[in-house]
C-alpha cells in the first residue's frame, strides 16, 4: 500500500470529518429555527387568546337589535331606528356603494328623483277627489280650475311666494298704496281750496241777480223757496264749476254724488232738513204708531182702540189746548185732522235749537213710512244763514272725506287747468305742503307707482285699468281684494299679464284652502308594501345622504364594503374617518373610538379554537423535526468518533512509516 495509500485515506477521513462538521452546524441552525418557530406559534396562540373583533350594534328594519362584525355595509345600513353614519376618505369624500353612486348620478342633482329611486314619493290623495274652484265672474281660465291644475298650482305655491313676479307685485302694490295715501293727504287741502274758490260754489250762490242759480236777499218778492232753488241750482246746473256733474268729472265718486244729492234734495222751501250730521224724524213703529224722540222729549202719534187719533207726549208735559209744552219743548197739531198723515203734516215741534215742521213719507205703494222734519224760519235772513252754514259744512265734509273724491283724477284735472291757465285762485301746485313735498311731486310719485302696478297687473291693458280707477268704475278697495279685482277685469274685459298669473294662482290656491282645507302631503315608500316602516324617516335619511354626496363622494368596492378586516385596518390607519348626522341633519366628524355603537369582542371561541389547533399542529411538527435533527446529530457524532479513531490510527501508521524510512536511509 505504501506511503501514498495511507495519505489518501487520511485525506478522505479529513474530508468526511469536515462534512460532518458542516452537517452538524446546519442541523443546529435548523434546530435554532425550530425554536423561533415555536416562539412564533406560541405568540400567535397568545394573540388569538387576547385578540378582539370590532363589533357594530344597530337595528334591523323591524327595530330588532342586532350585533355584527363592523363592516361598511353594517355601519351605513338604513333603519329608522339607527343612527346615520358615514365613512369619509382622506380627501373628504363620502364613501358610497356602487349602486348608491349609480342612483345619485342618474338623479342629476334632483333630490326628488334620487328619493324616487329609493322608492320614495311625497304625495297626497287630496287631489284624487273631485275638487274645483269655479267662479263665472272670473276671466278664463280662472273661471273653472280643475283638480289637476289645482295640484300644479299648489305644488308651485311656495316657489310662487318667493318668485320675482310675486315680490315685484308686493313691492309695486305697496308703493301704489303708499303713494295713494300720500296723494289723499295732500289733496284734501287742494280740494278744499278748489271748492272755496271755483266760481259759483255754495259760498257764492247768491250774487246780484235772480236768474237761474243765483238769488240775492233784498230783492223784492224773493221767497225762501227761491233761495232754496238757487242753492240747489248751484249743485245741479251744469254751467257751474261746482255742480255735481262737473265735480264728477273732477273725480267725485258715486258715494260722493249720492251724499251731495241727498243733502241738496233735502233743502225745502221752508229751510234745509237739519245738517249732514243730524236729522230729526218721526219713525214708524211695528204697532202702527209714529214716534219722535229728542232727549227727554217723546211724541207718539197713533190710534186708540176705537180708531180715534191720539197724540201724546211725556206724561209730565203741560197740556194747554192743542199745545203741549215742557221747559224748552213744545208741539202743536191740527186737532181737526182725521188721518195720521194729516196730523203729521200739521205737527209743529219746537226745541232749544228751533222749530220744525214735518212732511209724511210714503213708499211706492202709498203706505206711510214715517216723516222728515224741516226747519221753519221766521224770516229770510235766518234761512239764508242756515244755507250758508250748510254750504260751509258741505265744503268741509267733501274736502275731508277721502272716500268722496278720486284724487288721481282730481290731480290730473288740476294739472290740465294749470297748463291752460284755468287754475282757481288760491291754489298753488308748487307750494311745499305739510308733507315736505309739493302737490306736483306727490302726484308724480303716485302716477309712477300706479303705472308700474297697473302694467304688472294688466300688461298692455294698464291704461284701461287706470281709466277704470279714474272714472270710479273701480276703487282702490277693488284693487286690494283679489276677488273683486278679478271680477272687475272680467266685467270690463281687462286682460292680465303673464307676470300677474303667479299672483292669480296664489289667490286661487288660497280659495281652495278656504273651501277644502290644506292638502295633507306625506312620504310614501313604494318598497314597503305592508306600510309598516317609517317613510318620513327614510326620506330624511336619503336626503341627508344626497346632500352629503353633493359635497363629494367616492365609490367603495363591494368586496371591501363587506370586509371587517379592511374596515378595521382603514380606521386604525386613518385611511378613512367617520361622520354622523346630528339632530339638525348636519354631518359632523366622529372619532370611531367614541362611537357608542362600536364595541370590541374578546370572547371568540371559534378563533381561539382555530389558533389552538394551529399551535398544536405547529408544535407537533417542530417536535418531530427536532427529534429527527437529534437523531441526525447523534449519527453524525457516532460517525465522527469512528472517523476520528481511524484518522488517528492512519496518522499513527503514516508517522511510523516515516520514522522507518528515515532510519533506513540513515543506515544505508
């Protein structure tokens, strides 16, 4: 075998020893990894024992309480019993489901369309019944408004109230009323001046002469009757500027005409009947008697049970023949009169103010209805003075009573008279009045305001409406009452503008509510066939959602929406935050850790069992590998010992051979 064979064997043993060392080191490293795996398995098991799930408690649609893993779907699910929560991205966008995003997009900004997609509709059965507003005195089509049109008008009612058309109407009408009142105030002074200085007024009804409407005291043969006729003619003769017919052209209303006619016609040949404010009369009673009452004085004319005419006064009157008197009161009558009418016509009554005669009144059938009293004056001068007093009273009454004159018409006439040089003396339209403005300024403001208002109401027919007001066919009260205004527009064929339709619509709806009551609207959920839910709450829920989505939204994938692990990670990492709707339906930020509906659940037997099984499996696998590694190390150690022994033996042989070789060479 020689030297080379031993050396070769020694090298082989050395290589195997080195290999065993490497294998031993590798196995020891593997055993160390098993230790790490054992610790990891132990940690996983302990974590499973200590781990908690994020749970969410809420209610289902029936109000039943439920607890489930916290997911997007659980957090945002609708129930009328639930708080409304939302998840918001770091960019401030509300996270919504894919289906929610599709409905919002399809609604195109219309909340009602969006709610409709959720089966919700705000409706009423009010208009399903036969309802109509009918008035033949209204212009077409408002003479008959049916249920369908009423519904359209009602649903636009609130928007009509805030529309520019209605705001303009209220503004223009308010200005019209204000300038009308201002014109009335400044016109009273002008009207009085006109009445006092306009020619043949009652103040000047008796210039020299005796023809027509003017009579002077002192002319031979002039009677009280002539004076009375002159006074009447001052009002009725069309040649006089103060005549009723001319005053009508100046703006005197129908009420004013009637009032003046009553006053003028009451003037008798023996004197005027009282004054405007007072009028004595015998009044008819239900028992067939006629009574005059004047303070403590009472006179009654009638018949006794035998049909004899009786005239009686207070029981304590002093009776003397046909004259009865008490203090300042007395009365006489014709004792030979055979009828009540004859007694009335012969009755003379005197009190502290004067003496009165009476004239019986009859109806169209000739039946006696009572009697009016007339003054009886002893001479012409007293009668003339009474007429002068009555004239003064008429001037004051007409000039102060704003209902008797159309001041717009009067003002236009004053301007025309000024331009033609016929303005009565004492009238200055440019004089600054108590209001701080001139009559012309106030009249101009009224004219502008009325033009604006009538144009809004009647459009191209504005001048016709103004004309109706100027000639007293309609009054300001007619313009204030929409019912009267519509009737007037129909009666006089005045068309209305498109802008005014909004105001008319409101009027019709107001009439509908007065007649039928207010419509009751409610949310109806078409998806709730049993009507067991709360449609109002659902509508509010999705209205809140709609309003929040308008500020920005982002779609969440369906898979993530149902994942509790993702949501926990997203909340803990700050990837998303929470918001909640408060009592005022505003979205407010909320820390998920403070949310009362979110809890942690540590008692999870299923998870623990799973972790325990995984731990046992891991430890069993680790133990098996460790045992195998121990056997391998033992085998390596045994082999190592044998190789080491052989190594030492071969090394010894080689060493001895070397010694022999050195000795042989030395001996040779």
